[in-house]
């Protein structure tokens, strides 16, 4: 309204259905007359002829109401692009918020509206405030509106899921999952054993070497049990031989890893795990980071293996 729009940036769309509607065309041709009559003269007549309050009708029901409705309407282009969540896509500015919905009579679920623009709804949940949608629905029941467009739920949920996945990826990147295996130094078995003998609290599980020095005191199973695994192949002990460690334990253990054993069994274990459970694989998120699902940590093995000399 205040700025001239760049004609190159105007989105073109097919409005032949509107051009074919005689009521719409009549209103478009007589727009200013309609605005002055319905916006100012009509409310003045109602209050003036009704109970003699000509100025009240003109100022409150006319001028002031136009001012308020215009401010509310243009909140769709300000508030709705600034306040709230972005459940379907966050690469553009539209947002969903109940306050915007209250101010704009339902235009508050604007992220949805930009993603699915031909859908007659703004709010898709029954509990969200969208009186515009409710009005259109009532008009449909009365035969005044027809051919209401609605996007398939399948498409809507895909967008929602992708946005959730993006949020999960962002959250994942803030957490410590341990040094990636491929970045760890390779340690020979003899070297591992001798470093453990020299007093370093190293524990090998599934071919990965962990430094548990700072954790020995914290070990929920006690000092003695964790110490008994130092300098050995503790794969079986950790995976149920003595105690079947929790998912949280596998996660925590991975933050302590400092190396992989040369010829270590992690590759073999992964191959076997993948054969047994096709769902387990190295899947990367949008940032290329491996997704470590519960139950698929490298230290987790499908079934306890007999503890053998790893050398
Ligand atoms: Zn918008």
C-alpha cells in the first residue's frame, strides 16, 4: 500500500474463475463506491435511523472500525511472518501463532498457508482458532461455497516430518556422540595391553578402545567390576556376559573412546549386525553426521560372544 510493488516480482496466477463471477466483477468495478457506502454511510444510517446517534455510527462503526480491521488484516504480512513456530518449513519467514490467529480471524497458521496455499484452511487442527475456515465451511453447507480445496494429509505430514527431522539433526549436532571411529588412531593389541598395564584405564569393547579413567569412580556397578575389564577384550562382559548394559551406557561409553584396535572386531560385528537386522546401517543426517540409533551403537552386539583372546 505504501510502497510501489516491483511488477517483475508480482506472482501471476490464473483468476479466470473470478473474472467469470458476475458478483466479483461488479464489486471490483464499483469498489470505491462500495467502500464508502458499506464502510461509512451504512453504519451511520443504522445508528442514526436506529437510535439517533449519527456521529457514533460514523466514527465508531465507520472510521474506527476501518482502522482496526485494516491494522488486523495487515498483521498477516507482519505478525504472521515474525511471531511463532514453523512446523512445515523454516526456509521462509511465515509462522504459526495463536495470537496472530486471534488478531486476524484465523490467518495465524501462516506457515501452513504458505506451504499449502490453495487449501481453504489455515488451521488444520480442530482446536486451533480459524473462524474464516469455519465460515467458509458453513457457507459450503448452505450451498454458497463449493469445490473447497484441501491438500492430502499425506503431503502435509511429509512436510511436517521433514521439518521435525531438520530440528532433530540440529539437536543431534549439539550432543557429544564420541569421536567418529574413522578419526580415531589405530592401536595394536600389544600396545593396548601394555598401556593398560602401565596404569591407563583402557577398556576394549567391540574393537574400540575407551579410556575410562575419569569414570571408574562413577561406574554404577562399582569400581571392582569396571576395573576387571581393563586391558582385556570386554565385549562380552559389557554386552551381557556379566551385565547387559543399558542403551545409555553404550551412549556414554562412546564418548570415552580413544582408539580402534588393529584388526579389531568392530567391522565384523557391524557386518553381522547388518545381516541380522537390515535396519541397522550407517545412515547420515543432513549435515553428513552419522545417526546413532538406540540399540545400534558400535559397542552393542546382537548376541553376547564368548570372550576369547583377541590377539
Ligand atoms: Zn505471508
